[in-house]
C-alpha cells in the first residue's frame, strides 16, 4: 500500500487558502470603509451571527472586537428564532455571515433587522443572495475552491475570518487604540505580561533612594547601603532630579584613591540621568538599559519630566520574566 504524503496534502490546503485570500484582497471595495465607520460609530453593541462554521467565525470576530474595546457578542442563528432576537436593539450594529447568503436560519434575522431599522452588515459570497440584497452594507467574500471534497468549509472560512480581522484592526486604528488601551482589556496571561508598563513595576515613594545633591558622600554611601539598590537619585532643594550616583561610580573613584568623604553628591553624580516615561512598556525600558549598559532608569510623568516619581531597576523587569 502506497504511503500517503500528508505534508503534500497540507501544502495543497494552504495553497488553496492563499489563493482564496488573494481573491479576497482584490475584492475589497468602498463598502469595507462604510462597514468600519458603522462599527466605530456604533452607539451600543456589535452583534455577530452565522450558521454552522460561519457561526464559529462570528464568535471569534466578536471576541476580537471586544478585545479592542468594542462591545460585542455573538448569537446563535437558530436561537434567534426562539427569543434571542430580543437581544438586538436599534442602536446595535448587526453583522450576519453566510457563504451562500441564503441560509434558512438567517431569513428571520434579516427580516427582523429590516423591520426594526437595525443597521445590517452582510458578509457573503453571493450577490444574488437574500443577505446581500437586504443588507445596508454588503461585503463580498469571493467564491473560492474549498479543500477536501471541494465542499468542506476551509478556504471560505479563512476568508470570513480574515475580513473579520481586517474590520477589527481597522476599527482599532480608527479609534487610535494604543498599547495602554489594549492592556486594560488583557490584564492577565502572557499578553498581560508583555504589556506591563514601567509604572506597573517601578519602585515608588519611600522606596526611591532620593538624596539631596549637597549631601556628603560619606552619608550618601550609608543611604545607598540601606536602600540596597546600588543607586541614588540626586535632587536639589526644589526636588528637581539633577543626577544619579551608582555603586559602579563609587568603586571606580575608590580605585583611583579619591577621598569620597571629602566630596558631596553633586561632585560625584552623573548629571541629567537617563529617564523614561511611566507609560512606556517594560520591554522598552529593558532595551534601553541593555543598550546604555545601565541597571536603573528614573521614571517621570509626562506632565513633569524633571521630577522623578519612580525608579525602575533591571531586576524589577527580569523578575517578572519579561525579556
């Protein structure tokens, strides 16, 4: 019996899906822009619905929209005919997904949306379908060759998923969602860890090793030992950050037989220390420390760059397993 080359089958499936995506890319028109604007301007919820595999895709698109701060949920097409249509209001945007656009389960939902003037976005491959004709905004996913018996939803669902992702990312761009906004919706898990900011990890208040720039180095060394950070943040009498002293500087001066007890902090410190804004991602802070070959950064608030509100040490980041 001839051995089946499954890798060859896999490549054929992927090639069919790539061709489907290429057709989808060419099919995008002005209606896509209208759909994005409708989602962005939605005053309530974006509700997605589909039948069979399209229903699974609808659920995924809805989850992606919710993850970027657009209230969304998916409904079962069959359950809609048994009371769930009461979840859809006139302020909502309804997105129906169907390859044929003529699924029996969707007809009641289409009629309900039209009758109640609910904005309907239809995603289908058939221009002659009920869904296309009765949608306020129609998005065409081109007819494609399916992998496996030429009927198992594969290429078509890849296209549905991709146009959903495209709608979500376009919405994200339009709403100007940034890393901090995204972090609010992903506080846990690996994404939450990757989105940790300097503010999440920095030392604050009495943990910051502040010292007046006119303090003697003799006293400064005692404070450095007590704080156990190997760093001191120098300030003037107005509490403006003027410099930084590190244990590395101290060791270097000691090796040169410099009498530290005769000096003040301002005589030893590095002026204008490298600072970082509190909302910066921790990964960015780590990159700066690696590049500059330093172990600490002063943290400031955008409103007052000259005042240190925290200190971020390389160990604060590495202990969270952020690399």
